[in-house]
C-alpha cells in the first residue's frame, strides 16, 4: 500500500504558506486498509521530524510535530504506509515551503507611482523596472510580492507565475495577501530585468453594484522583495524602493476590473521617472489558498445580428479574459463590449447587468440617497462597461486582458479593421480548485443543468465566492452558505473557503453581525444594514459547521469559534418581539426572532415574491426558524469544543425557538399556504415532528402537484425542497419537479439555451448566479446516493426514479474517490459502486439491503 494525492494544508506542494505547524493529507492506493503510517521530514537534508510508526487508519489532518520551522524553510516530507496485513509499502514524497511570516522579514519598501492622485481622475497603469546583474551561480531565488491594487510581474520579459489578478481580494484594511514565486530557473547569468505593473483592482477601481471607486484608498502601491541565494552561500536582495524606475506611459492607458481596459499597442513604457516611497500599516500574509488562474479556452463563432452588428459567440457564458490577434494601421481602433445575452430581437445587450452611476465621485450623503433609489441630478454613466478599446501599433498585435475580468458569452465588435473570428479567444479565469465531482444520467437536460451549475461556480469563485461576474461581483454571505455543500461535491474547496472565512472574520462588526458582502466593498449603508439578515448572517456559523461536518476539520471550529459565538450572542441579544405588547400573547416570546432588517426568502417566483423590503418589514417566520437552526448548530459545536455553558445557552434558544415557531405557525397542525418555501423550511430545519410533520409533508406534496411540479421556492429554500420531498417518501414528486421543463424550473433555463444558472427564475437579472444550482447536491447525495458520513466512511444509498434509466456519479472526497452507478434493467436495477482503499461504506438500498462493505468494487441487484 502506498500514499497518493499528498497535500499540505489542503494544497499540493504549496510555496509561501504561513503556518509553521501544517497538517498532512493523503489517500491510500492498493490494499484494503491502512494499519499504520510513518512520516519523516527534512529541511536542507537534515531530519526535522520522524513520527515513528503510528498504528492508525488516519490519513487526514495529521499535524507536523517536528522542530520549530521559520520563514523561508522548505521542508521535504515523505510518508510510508502499512496495509491490513502489516506489509510495509514504499515511500511517497512531497514538500511545502514557508513564506515570510514576520514583519521583520520584509526589507522591501512600499512604493507607488510618482504622482498625487486627484479626485475624479483615473490613471494609466503604473510601470516599474529594476535592472540587476548576476555574476555567480544561483542556488535559490524567491520573489515575495503584494500590492494595494493588482500587480503583474515579469522577469526578463517573461510573466512570473500564473496567478491572475494578483494578489487577489481581501479587506485591505485588515489583511493583504502576498504571493511567493520560485524564480531560480528564470534568472540569467548577467543583466536581468524585473518589471512590475500596478493597476487599480479592488483597491481603488469600481466595485459592487454601484461601481463606487477608491473604496480602500486613492493611491495604489506595491511591495516587492526578490531574494537570491548563491551556491557559495551568500545572499542578495532586490527590494522595492526609490531606486525602482517608474512611468505610467505604458500601453495600458486605463484598467478597471469591471469597466475594462484602454490599450494602445504603440506605447512602450519609458521608465523615465523614479518610484515614490510610501507606507502601509498592514503586514502582508499568505492566503494559504489555491491560485486564481487561466483555464479553459473557447473559440468564437461570428454572427450578424438583425441590425447588422458583428457579434462573437463563444458558446459558453464564463468569467474570464478576452484575447485576440489583430493587425491594423497605427492608431486604428477596435472596440469590444462583452455581455451575457442577446435580447429578444437577437441584438447584443448589456441591459440585464448594468446600472447607472454618477460620473463624478459623490459624498456620503449622496451615496446613501443613491443606493436607496433616489434620483440624483448628477451626470450618469453605465456600469459595468465591460469594454475594451484597443489602438493598433501598425504591426501584428497580440492582446490579452490583464487587469479586468468580464462575465460574458457574447462580444460585439465595432471597428473598420478586417478581422476573423478565429483571431479571438475567451479564457475562463477562476480559482484553481480541482474538480472533484461529476454526475451523469439518462436525462440530457439534467446533465446540462449540472454543467451549467459547475460553470456558474467557476465563473463566481474568483478568490472569493461572488454572486455574479458582471454587475455586482460581491461576496454575498447568503450565496456562499446556501451553496457550500454543493460546492464540496463539485470542487476541492477547503482552502478556498478557509481563505474566505478569514475574510468573514475580518468583516465582522463589533456587535457580532457581519456586512452582507464580504470582503468590504463600500456602500456601507446598504451592505451593513442587511448584514444581519437571517440566511445571510448565519453563514458565519453554518459554513464552519458544515466545513467540519464534510471534512472532519475541528481546527476550523477552534479558529472561528469566537466569530461564530459572537454572532450567536448577537442573535440572542436581539431575540424577542419588536413590539413588547405581543409578549403576553406568546409564552415563548423570548425565543421569537424578528428584529433588524431581513431580506426574507428572496427571489421566489414572481407570483409569490414579497415586493416589500426594508427595516420595517417583518419576517418573523423565517427569522425564528433560523434562530432555531443556527442555535442548534452552535450547541453541537460548543459541545464538541467543551464549551459546556455555551452549549446549554444555545440549546435553550434552539429549543425555545422551535417551541415559539410551533406556537406561532403550527397550532393547527400545518401551515395554510401555497408558498412552498414556508412548507419546506420547518421540515428542512427539523422544527416539525409527528403529525405536524406528516401534515406539512402532505401539504407540500399537494402544493407541488397543484403547480404542475413547477418550483415555487426562493433563494433560501431551493436547496432543501428536493431533499425534503425525498425524505417525505415522495421521491417521484421530487423527480418530476427536477425534470419539469415548464417555467419556473431548473430545466426551463436549459430549454431556453442557458449555459449557466440564472439568478432569478424568470431570467431577468444575472445569467450567471450559482446559488439556485444548490439543487445539484441532491443529485450526488440522493440520486447517486454518495454521502460522507465520517472519517474514512461513506453511506451509499441511491434512490432511482423519474424517467432516469441510469445515473452515475464520481466524487473525489477527502478520503479518496468513490463512485456509484445504477442502471434500470428488466429485473429491476443494477448498482455498481467503488469504495476507495482505507475506507468503508454502509450500503442502504430501496429493497431493504443494509450492510457494511470495505474497499473495492461491489455490485448489487435490487
């Protein structure tokens, strides 16, 4: 038996991590079970840890316990396994490297462009250069770099690393991510040229729905430290300071994440000036996350719209870069605008993703008026523009977006330059998470929706879980919490969500709630006021809780417990009726929850949608249900961590909210409503039991059938409706709802030609919004029946139905790859499963078969 898929802190051979006591992970290959392991690690060839032979089946979360590590240490580690018969396997090797973890490690100085930014001005990209000479043999070279803004680095005219939009997105007031790059093979003997570009990015570019600028500051800046070690044992540093040459006369004349780029290929930076020294209080730290990278490449088909416009169709809605080759006369222009859809007349449009914002900066008072919907007399402009203006050099030009990222499928081309569609490419850009799950069945429309969901996940997981890659691009907490469990099936997300949870921690307000969008994106009057909304704010508790459940990672609970607790106490402090007169009417008034501003179910089909929003609108039913749900999770976490007093308090409020909910809404044994969300919620959260539960289930089934199996839930309840129907024994109803192609439904979007998931059921808003795709968890969890149920253990419990005559799924879990495939036969169903080495599974089949199996291939008939 040998170890495969070795990882350190969920990452494959990470460079520049910040933890000095990382944890190790692997899967087992060959054999049935692991009886023991041994880990050794070395630094510069010297042993730093030997675990000895450990009699254990553990292969995850195994913490390094060797000598104290420090900045810049590169550690080679190896693991050897023993199988169930005690046979010793071969060594498998990996490594990790620690970055700069102390403030004193940074010798570089913060620098900026040599100008003083003015109000209402946008500036070209800053270009920095430093030449240095190498006349000795190099043994090791590392570049440590970050920016308040976005940077791209080159050495000897070659891009350093493959991180896009570096250093990624954080709340710059509290945390700056830095990257570490290995330049050992890129440095030449002789003169070397280090070039750095600096753009606005999230720091001072337009952000959020309203496109506000300068959210974090008005002056972009960067920090760069190149450390060179020589074979003779000496070292040298090339650090950013006033010695760096600077100019902003390069080809990128304007760069904004959302609005786009203006690029003049005839420009070449002169570097005639010198960088300006500046300061920054936040000490950079590693993200301990996967990189943001380029991925799939799409070719274009040229179409002509009814009005004669030239439009490129890339066939897939993505978030990414546009690249092209072009040859025109010097100064000749080509303008490209990117969008998600064609309108009803077949014309290119951006109307579904744009809003109007003031051309000039506005003060705080006007900002509040603007985001509250008041019309301003200011001159207005559309945002996001998603526009490229390119001016030719007169030679063959090659262009690719650098400091912008667009959400698009279609590109309108405006130019008198002759071009071919084959000259254009669309490049998907997303965080480099390995795909871990796939699902396929006999219904091709369902398969397409699964693909759409995966593409929406890719299009919105750009260093943070965004809500859409066009209009807002915000880390809405609610989106992340409703989709988290689906995300764990589709892709390897632990490092990604761990990073974002630190963003959540940074963004928590003093009173315990968070902003509704994380990281901070300005517009505080809106995003902070909605931050306490149930279903959104609860992400602070529910994501660490689900992370622990899915990956068995108790450290996540340890690290974020105080953040979770602080929000739980905020809920307790704000429980009870707004109007104290109602206390006399409810014996459980203490556990009612309704205070604050709540967004409600959000985006139900139009016939059910509650048009009223604002601080005066009560959502007592939803809020009290979430008080029960969140407090119940908190009580379980507190128990696990030994926080007994907290557990008692949280359990009191969880149980009390359940009683309050039953008193308010289930006195008659059910809820008299046709709104699916109100029937799903008490079932999904375990609030109803006994006859009340049966009554709710029957009413829900009746309502679904009466709507001809069309979906009727909104943002918060859509992930639960199919599981709730399955658990009620109405799996055929669930299948019919899934396979329904009448609007509103998941497959109506597919029928309409969607390649990503719509934000709303009617398709009026964003066309790339992953959260309604949370339904896909049910396909893995119930249809294919693959569930992780603890360390090294699965439950395989498939539930065939609908028109499906086969379904199959593969899931590369933390414990190894598990597969499940069933097919309909003349005699019933056949099931073939594969359980990875060193794991076991409970097999639970509809015909009553219930047994435990070990690793390997297993076949059943039922």
